[in-house]
C-alpha cells in the first residue's frame, strides 16, 4: 500500500477533490509497475506516475 505520495491520474477521483482524502494505492504489479487507486480503481502505470515528478 502506498499512501500520500502520488496522486490519482483520474480527475474524477475523490482523492483529487477538495475533500480531506489522502491518496491510497495498491501495487498490482512491480514489473511493469502498476498501481490501483483504492477509491476509484484507476490503474496507473509508470508513465502516469513519473509525470507527477
């Protein structure tokens, strides 16, 4: 579980709203890297994550 480090790439996700919700992801795969949002189920790959940094 990864919390509060990356943001969900889904603009409609509740973690991207003004609500006090911290982002939370589950690691679905390490190679290739795939994270799944706890709230909306959006699957993010390495390129989605690297765009944030």
